[in-house]
C-alpha cells in the first residue's frame, strides 16, 4: 500500500502495523563473508579454465625436472664417451626382454657378415629368413636378422699392463665369465684375402680352412700357441719387454668387468659414443637457463627504457625510437658472427651468445611497455594522483606499470621460446659452436646427427622432440597467460 506522507491516508493504518527497525541496536556495515578477488588471483582462476595451457604448463615443469635431475639419474657423465658403442640404439633393461626398446634393429646382411655376427655371443637375437637380391647384375643371398647394436661390437684388441692383465684374468676365474679370447697369429693365416681382417676371417669360418687342431676342431693356424697356457693358446702378445700385453677381449664382457653392469643407453648414443640422454639433459639445461636469464634481463631493460619513453615522450622518445630502429635493422646473423669472432675469444661462446641476445632482445619488450604507458598515462586516476602531488617515479611504478604488468609478463614469457629457438638455430647452423666434452646444446646435438638421419634416426629424434615439445608448450602456455591477464576477455569463457 503506497501512501503519501502529506495526505491523511496513513492515519487510517493501525498502530500495530508499525514496528521499529532498530531501537536499541547500533547499525553498522556487515562484514564480507568471502575474500576479495585480486587481479592476479582473478587471472589465475581464468587461466586454470584453459585446459590446454594447464597441460602445457605441467609438461614444461616435467622438461625442467628432466634438465635438472636427468644427469643425476644417469650412470653416465656429460664427457662419458665410448667409441665402441657409437650409434648404439636406445635400450631400457626393463623392456629388453619384451623385444621393445632393447637396442636391436632388423637388418639384412650378406653371408660373410651373417656368419661373423652369428659367432658373436648375443649379437643375432632373431633370424627371419633368407632373401635373394640382385647386386651388380648378380643374384646374392641375404639374411634378415635382428641385430643387437651392443653385442655386435664383438672382440677388440686392448693394450694392458701386466697388473691390469693379471687382475682381469683373476676376475675371469672368480666370476667364471669369458673375458679373454686367443690371439690370432697373422703370420700363419693361409688365406691372403683376409690379411687385413683376421677377426672377420676366423669368425666367419669357425671350422677353419687351414690346419685344424684335431682335439678342438679349431684352426690352430690362426691362434698364437703358448705352451704355458692351459688350453695351449696364447691370450696375449708380449710387447715392450713384457710391460704391456696386447690382448683380445669380448667387449660386452669387458664393459661389465669395468662397470659391473652391461651397457645400456636410454636414448642411445651419437656418432662419438656419447650418451644422448645425459647430454640432452645438459643441453636442455643450457637452453632453459639461457632463455630465462636473457628474457629476465631483456625484461628489466625493456621496462626501464619503455617506461621512460612512454611517460616522458617528446624528444626523449624520438631519440630512443631512432636508436632502436638502427639496432633493429642490423642483420641478426651478422651480429651473431661478429660477437662469436671477437667477443667469444675473451669471454667464451656462451657469454658471447648471451650478450648477442641482449643486444636485440630488449627492443620488442620496450616497445610493448611504451605502448602500454601511452595507453594509461592519460587516465583519470593518473591525472588525479599527479594533481595531488605524486612524483614521476610514483606515477610510473605505482599507478601505470601495475596496470600494464599482465601484458608485460605475457610478452616476457613468450620471449623465452624465441631465445631457445634462436640458440638452437645458431648452433645447428654452426654459427655458434657449443659442442665439447664439457658443454653441449640441443642445436649442437642436432647438427652432429644430421649425417645419420636416415641410418640412425634416434640421434635426431630425441633432441628434435625435446625442442619441438618445449617450444609448442611455451607458446601455448604464453597464450593462456595472455588471455588470463586480458581484462577485456573477463567472462568470455562462460559465453
């Protein structure tokens, strides 16, 4: 019922209809039951709704953990090199028995090669059958086998001191593992076609084509005979007045003797016999540290320069813009080469690469900050603060910069993959050399594996997969942050 207070209608309302809203109580504002949502909290709440960006964030975290803890979990060091196991295929002992990730591959070989590998313990894992191929207009029989890239090394010759030889022979007797094999006497070989490869000749023809020993059935003509040996064969050749022994060992067992385990590389090895898993972790560590540190320094320089340009404008802005235009027009490749030619000699290639990235990197961030300052410096709250006597530093860092910080963070995050990709490109092209026993990079690993792309693709696959996943995830993560920090998109995810 609506009544005009100036009329007499309200007088007809009974008194019991009127009650005091409060009589003895004190009125005050009620406390908020929920916590206020700040700018960053609101941005994170909207960021987590982007499932793709969240997944990419966790993938980036996993790649960071691999770069940090990967070398600690690996039994190999960055400088651990074994030339005998060059281009060894990826092998994981947990899956080896399942025929997967076991360091083996299917291949076709000729008769001599097949017979050679057949006599190496564990080299031929499976025989698939025979095939006929036309080679130089002649039909040849080839054998399809599954070959173990670790066992195929077979027998190798080693120079050992007397103490080393006696210790190894003692270990051989103690463990009952066959480590040493009889030496081959090249002077007594009857077939001159194999003078340059005695091992291949003997292993491809174990029954022998020369004077066989009646007791053993082995060709004693190719063995070094030793009357003092238990089986009549010599396992070493005395050299340097007996101070060194030239021996013939089965390398897979020799590796076990030296390391108390058989060789296995999770990601395989490269052309020099380096463990790809370990070196990729070190290369990833270098790329990530370089990308983050360079982006942080560029962010700092870009904020200072961009803030001064955008706030003061005028002559100061014009001068800095022309300086940036001049620097930006200098070809990147030329600058990188000059830094490597002159600065790398004094500070090293990493420091030269570091300064080269800073030489260019701050320009884009400063332009972004400058645009944001031109956008916000004329707002009413800035003019009000200036009217109340706020200093320039307070206006810049207290009122304008916080409102642009979301966009600046997004730009800085997106600059990290740019630095990583640039570093990988420069090292891959050979402009910057970061490949040595002590350091490496993802790009350097890709550069060293290009010649083996068709024959040993694992040397390219793992570095390429790492850099590809990292760049894709960083870009998706940065896009998610950009959308989350953009106030104009607030509520768009619910539409």
